């Protein structure tokens, strides 16, 4: 048993805090130990001993008290029996306590909190939706949930998940997920039998490594948008170097291109600015068994306000959650005023916009090599423009044009004559 469970059993049975004094208290303690009588939190203060003992054990030590000539005085009575005795005349109160305890016991059979951790590509909302579809989510009966089977189902449903752990403590379920962070290039299902790799924009070929297909460019070549870089058509030739047939495939190659992106950003120096007034209002909503009930507002709403919301779910102890929570929203009023950016402010805004643009390029696996941009301002506008040199990987495909095979009669006759000779 855990310490919490033992403490609960002691409280339900009731126990006493007592003081032991007299001629031979050590002999009394030895007799208790020899007869397996439990006492705890024993401490000595001057000539007396303080300790705790259960009600049942207290009645069994009376012979030891007489035998050793000791005296025992009760300091405190602790536990449920003494509490019941104190409120024995308040029947309605006791009935309410019993009903509340029964309700808590009933609610403890269900799941009222689900936490997902460790996920990145698979969103929390997606996992929670899957759990609800499997009847293993919020409000479902705990005893019907097979954690090991649910772990297998998660791995089968989401290929990105390579490891999953489902644990239930109290009325809370924790789903721990580990995803495959190494991005593997899976073979894409193409809608055609043969395809070319083509240039998406004007660029210069930095490097090319062909695995399948016929390369039509080499390192250092300048290409234009739409040019074929690797063809999906392979020419078949005989020993004399004469072409006699074509073979088709989906071109496969690592092609890195160097190109330049023009950048242009223009915005007005005149803008609207938030001014916080300092006025605040609170709004509350109750989450009851998954249904949100918004409490009526005692005052009017702000015309313009920023809203932040905090949620707290009722938790009796540890992981024992109940289907009751409160949403607390704070509204902070603000007013909009017309303002003009200073030079420093405009440069900061332009730089922020530029960094956002670069982050979007990075998300597309475009490598930034060089940035040549300038910021200019007139009386009304701020302009940031320039050139960004980048490295991209060619991935645009186009269906390969299939040609008619050349007449092979003359070629075959030539092969026969060569063999005769």
C-alpha cells in the first residue's frame, strides 16, 4: 500500500494521539512490540513519550498499562468515527455527505481528462478525435479502455507514430507519443507512367546526380522555366550506336539550382495604433460534462478589447479530475488612434516582414545564400526591395512525351550481316 492509502485507512478507522508517562515506559513499548501492536510517530519529550495509536489497539493495551505502572492520557481524537459522532444529530448533513461521496465514487468510473504529449506533426485535436471515435475519450467508462490495444491502434492509424504509451491514473488518461522525426522520402504515386523533371524557374544548375532517366543538363548550365532537366525517356542503341527503341520511366535525380528571387515590400507610414485604456472586465463560463454554459454579463461589452482565456478543471486530488471546469476570460479595452511610423519604427516593421518572408522560404526547404536588400522611405511610404540568392531542389514533374520507335528493319539486317561476317 502507498502512504496515501495507509493514511486513508487510518483515518477511516480512527486513531488517537496519546502521552505515555510513568515508572517503566520503555517496558511498556517493548510489550507493544512483542504483541505486534502498531504505534507510529513515536517521540520522546523530557520524561514522557508521544505517539499515535488506533482505536482498536488502544483498548488492547490496557493490561500493559497496569502491568508496567504507566499512565496514558489522550490528547487528540482523529478520524471518521469521531467526526461522525460529532455530527450525529445533523442527519441531513450526514445524508448529503454520503450522497456526495457516492457521486464522487460514480464519477471516478469515467474518464474526465485526456492529455496528449510528445506529438508535433500529428495534432492534439486529431488524436482526441480518434480517441472519441474509439470510445476512449472524454466521458467514456475507464474499465472498457484497453490501453495496450489503444497503443497498437494509434500506431496503425498514424504512420508517423513509432511509439505510443497510454496510461490511466485516477480519472486522467495520458497519451505519450514519439514520432519519426527523420523525414524519409517516400516514392510518390505519380498519375502517369513516365515523367520528366523540369525547371520551375530560370536558374543555373549547381549540381546534378541522376538515378533514373536521361540527364539533359550539366553543372553550370543556365536553364529557363519549363526546360527539361532529366528526361523520362531513355534511348536504346545497338553496338553500332544506332538507336532502335525507347524505354520510359519516372525520372529520379537530385538537382540543385541556383536562382534569384526579387523581393518587394511597400507599406504606408500612416497606421492605426492600439492604446490600452486600462479598463478590464471579467467573463466566466462553466464547463459541465463537456457543455460550456456562459454566465450572463453584469455590464456591457467593450467596443474594442483584447481577450485572454484561462481554464481550470476541478481536481480533488492528484489525477482525480471531475467533469466540472471554469473558463475565466479577461477583456482589456483599447482604442485605435492614427499614428505615423518613425524611421526606426518603419525599419523595424520592414525587417520583421522580411524575416517572415525568409521563414516561409525555409519552410519550403529553400536555402538562403545571399540577401541584398535596401530600405527606402518617402513622405508616405516605406519600401524594402532587393534580390535574394537561393539554392532550390528541382522537384517539378511533367509527363514525358512518348515517341514512336524508329524503323528497326534496316538495323536488324545490319546486325545479321555483322554476325555472318
